[in-house]
C-alpha cells in the first residue's frame, strides 16, 4: 500500500470514528490500527491535510480527529502557526551562518 492509500484510509477511518476533538484517538493507537509508526503517521497527516482533506489533524492530548467545526480547524492552524514561530530563531541562525560562510575566504 502506498502513502496515498494509507492517507485516504486514515482520513476515512477518522471521519467515520473520530469526529470532533472530544472523540480523538491517540497517535499510538491510530498508528497501530494501520500497522505503521507514529512517525509515519505524522508524515501522512501532512499529506492528508495538504492534498486530501484539511479537516484531519491532531491536537496534543485530544489526539487525531476529523474536525467537526471551524474552531477545530482554527486550532489545527494555530498549532502550525505556533510551531513556525518556534522555528523562526533557528531559521535566522541558519541565515546568519550561510551569510558568514559565503563571505569566508580560503586562506592558504
């Protein structure tokens, strides 16, 4: 089974069994249901959200679920927005390092 097959099956499973954050399923249980790792599950969640159905997501303690309303979709979005902000200083540090590296001259 390829990644898209898994992605559609996971979306369909959540849509049938886990609608709304109060009905979320923990990552380890969902991964075990499909005999995949939680790391693979996280990767598939991005494929699902970006290409299949953005109503699939996860929210910490609530686990994975199919969003029931706009507030739950906003929660998914805000989770990613928060992560982007956390990575901003690291990105800035890489930019500085790239600039410094580019300005280095080989001394023989």
